[in-house]
């Protein structure tokens, strides 16, 4: 490789790792987190839920299938979850400069440089991940020689405001209208709704949608601390007093809990992978899910009107809510997961069936 410039990842506890650059060369700071997925780095890097984070890929070989081209369908890129790379930086053990895949149009390194995102390889990601597992997600920074910067805590920022759309935009032309609160939505969520014959009205996170006409309300995924989204929480609290079918994913699960009066807390190192097992409560059904979040719902603070829908089989944390009286549910994982798994895609159909039943009774 021609990438010979070295850089250092420094954690807030003083631990440092030296690596070689294969991306854009600038100092950056953020929260260091890890993802255990074996595939799907184009989708992960463009997931808005990673905004503000330095992502460590635990799978040892990254870059071997390159990065797809910029083809689009219905106004959405075919292979990405947003219009740009969202992570602050990427850390890998072994970077494959040579790539081979039928959809590949460029190398991962070239793609990182296009969006001015640093990337380091040659780092012992196993040792780094063990530190994060023991001490929890922590702040970190990547510095090149003579270019030091301060640590920065993205959880103190309103990351949702940074990644949400700024104006309403519509997709599809179906009769069923889904109002989507964009807190950092993954494009595959919109694809799922459009493929099911709906019209999706995507609005900013702080948009006052009370006078809009729609059949179902959807709350998207997104980055950071859910308590930063005070306007969304207040709008949802108003919606909960009405008889509106509601579905939330990831951050949407947490925002729904906060709107109902419950509380959330920060996880030690979060859930970020394609292989998290969850149990549908009240059944013996387990599903393998994709997840990307650093906060969770404190189920002890839920009112009697709510019940846990799914539970994480690794640590027992909440993976979804269901209202006992109304057409409202949410999940912490990603049913639309790209690049998989797809075990829980049926939840989109459940939501649309819920809307259909509501329409028949009114």
C-alpha cells in the first residue's frame, strides 16, 4: 500500500493505538463505539445513527468488496442509508485496498476521502473492543503529527437536528399516507413503506404535524441522547392522547417511551451489530436482529398502559413497547435491516394492517 502516514487513536483514559491512514487525513474527535457485523459497511457508514461516532469494525477484513455506485430509485440511493457518510471516522484491523464485487465502483478508501472521513488500519481492534467492553463507550480522537485537537462529546449535541431533513418531502403515491418523523431515518425504512404501496411524508424532527392529514405516524431511528429531542417528545405526547396508529424504530422506541412519561438511560457500550437476539414477550418466538443504539428504556418507569413487546436475550434490556389499549407499538431494533437480517420485516405489514383495521372501524 502507498498509505504510509501514521496517525494515533487516543482514548479519554489515555490509552492510544497507532495505525496507518487510508482515508482523509485530518484530526477528528467523537465517541468510540464498535460494530460486530461481518458485512454491510457501506450501509453502516451511511447510517445517521452513527453521527458523531468513531466506528470500530470488529470484523478483521474491511474493504474487500469495495463501495457501490451512486444509482438511485424513487429519489433514494440504492445501496446507502443516507446521502453521505455519517461516521466521524472508521477504525479497522486490516484494510483491503483491492476489491472485487459486481456492484463495486470504487475503493472504501477513495469513498472516505470523498467525504473527508479519516480511516485507520493496522490497529488491534480486538484489544480496542475489549477496552470498550470493560470500561464502556468512551470519547476518543484521531490525531496526526502536530495536529492535536480536544475531545468532544457528541451526546451533548443535538445530533438529530444535524441529520434530520430541513423541509417536508414525499415519496410514493399510495392511498395510505404515512407521516414519518425524520430523526435520522435510514432510507431502507422509506423503501419498505413505498414498496408496500404507501405515500410517505417525511418531516423534520421538530415539525408541527398536528394539522397534517395522514393515516399512520412513524418515528424513525436517529443518533444520540433521545432527551435532546424535546420538541418531538412534546408532539408525540399530544399524539398519544389521540387515536392514531403509531410505529417507532430505534430512537423512535425511546422517544415514544419519553412521551409516555417513562425514562431512558445510557447503555455501557450500546448494541451495534447484525446479530442481536430478541424475544417476543409472551411467546417463545426469538428473532435475530440488527441494532445500532447507545440508549435504552428504563422499563421500571413504564406506566400500566404500556408493556414490553420485545426483550434482548443477551442482557435483558428493552427491545420494544406496545400500548395495551391503542394501536401503538415500537421496536428498538431495525426490521428494515440492510444488509440484514430480515427476520422482522413483517412488522411493517403489521403496522399497515393496524391502519387498515382502524380505517374500517371509523
